[in-house]
């Protein structure tokens, strides 16, 4: 399903330990296996565990985002007049956010429970998202929600974005969309 690429870190690199969500620094020279490259972030296996590396640190993996097919380019907010954001753009953006252990985006994984777009006095919008996680004890919740919020704020017309983690109803596999089930081989 995925190709694993083995590299050695070219410099000290910030990472988040999966699934506990603890920030760590992996030292230069550490051998890592890149196991997932979705949503502009990297999941690596190193030192007997899994870690998430942000796009900003792709160079430590020897990846140049502008020329590599391993990752996705960093999202930048366009300049100029925007106006209200449309719902399709919001859902497409949420589909670029991934659980670092599962190769399915948070929408197709069934983690997004609610999305509301509200107009602001500026003529732009605020986006409010309620999402859950596959397991209540997952320490990656803040990382995944932060990733979604950051990406939503890059959309033209979005001045504010809030991503809230909720636990009701509890997530279960039946919430995975047909597209997500296909990726996971559950169909």
C-alpha cells in the first residue's frame, strides 16, 4: 500500500511521538523509515517508535518540498479580496488532514462530526469544526486538530477557524466512508 523510504536525518529535527503526542527532538544522523507522507506531514519509524514530522522540517529528511513527490507543498494564504469561503473548499481542505497512523483523511475516516461556516462583519468567514479521534486516549488529538485549523486558516475568505475535539458520539468503524473503507481494504 505504501512505499517505505529509509533515510538518515541531516540535522536535529522536531517531531511528535505517536500516539502519545509528546514533542521530541530526533538527533542528526538518526536512521528513519518514512512510512507515510500524506497531508504535507511525514510519519517516520525511528528509535523503536513512530513520530510525526511537520512539513517545515522536511529538509531534515533530505526532502525539498518544491521538487519532491514524497510530500505536499506548504499551503500559503493567497492575497487579495476573498469574501466568504464556500463549503466545498472547506471539505476539500479537511480532506488534506490525516491521522499519522492511518492513510485515510479525517473526513473519510469519519472523524469530522460537524462543520459550520459563519459570516463575519469583515465579509469573510469563520469556520467551526467538531471532530473526534479513533480512540479517546490518543495524544495526537491536539496535533491533528491544530493541523486542520492551520490549513483552514489558509483558505481565502477564512479569518477565523476553530477545531474542537468531541467524544460524543464515540467513533467506530462504521463511520468510515466508502472511499476510506476502500483505502483500508475493508470493502
